[in-house]
C-alpha cells in the first residue's frame, strides 16, 4: 500500500483513504516521525554530516560516534559512520557500519551504493554487484550507482558492459567527469 502511495499509482481520491488506513494500522507513525525529526536535528549528527560531506571523515567520525551512543537504533548515524570509514578506506569497518544501517531500516540506494564500494574494494565482486543491483532497482536514474556498475564491469574485464553503463550515465549528464574520463580510456 505504501508503495502504491509512493509511486502515485493510486487514484488521487484514494490517497486519503490509504493514509488513514496506514495510520489506523500504525497510530504511532506521527509520533515516530516527530521523534526522528528531533533526533536528526541533533548537533552532533549535523556536525558529523557536514564534516563528512566536506571530506573531513576523521572529524566527522568523532561527532557521529557520540550520536550513535545516544541513538544506537537510528540508521542515519550508522550510515554516516560507514560513509566516513569508507572515505578513510577502512573497507571492512565501513561495510559493518553500513550493514548495520541497512539492518536498522536504512536500506536505500545510498547505503547500498556505499556498501557496494566497500565490497568492491575488498574483493567481494559478487556482493558488490548484488548491492548495486538492489540500489539501482530502488533508484534507477542514480548516476553514481550506474557509474559504480561500470567500474565493477571494468574490474571484471567486461569493457563493453562498462562502456554501456558509462554511456547511460552520459545520457543523464553529458558532463559527468567520471564517465567522460573512463569512456575515453576504454
């Protein structure tokens, strides 16, 4: 039912009915959403996110660890920890944190893409492929995922598949620097 609402396949006049039905089944949803909003406004979380975005992974990790101690069941903290560890090339630790994020409900395309990078770099090609395909299923126009599928194809020696993936990326963004660089080298 949520997928119907999310994808917009339901008739517009039925949306209110579906939302009411979901709230009948899970009356705790509004309170949980408010709690999540409050948790994600946490200063440590916001600092960790900003620092990691700015490439300061070590500093970001220092802030996110405190957040995780206070909120161990919030997947967002585990995702940022995994992302920071991945930036530091600590593949195994990053993979463990990202798996925890996915286990806690953060199995979106970003977490699976980050996990796939860790798996790819640690030599688990089959695992990386599985995660990238799951991520692409959820987010079929995400050029980061498509680029990573191309890199994975290169790692397995499939130059034609890699070229096809990079061409797809360039259909979405003609100026994508990663796709441009690789497509010229293949």
